[in-house]
């Protein structure tokens, strides 16, 4: 089974922080849930676990949580 392509989520700029992007993309609803998921290692950025909620994402980065993949787009 192949992994489906990520859903493109336009941010209207050059970059956004990981925690903000997860809420904006609808991966999680609350900041508390986002913080917990990131700290617990349930979030990957470009295929690698990243535990930094404040990580600055760039255009083209792919974030995955709970089987859902989204890509940062301009």
C-alpha cells in the first residue's frame, strides 16, 4: 500500500511555526493537544520526529500526525 500524497495547506507567507501550523491545518484543535502530541513524539516533519513546537517550517515541509500528512505551501 502506498502512502497518499500530502494535502497542500497555503499559509500566505514564507514560514510558520510547527505548533501554529498544526492548528491552522486542522491536524489538532487546541494548543494543548498540539503541545502534547509534539512533546510525546507523535509528530514528524519531513519524515523525522521533531519535538520542537516552535520549529520554523518552510515552504515544502511535510508534517504528519495520526496518519494525516499536510504540506506547507505559499
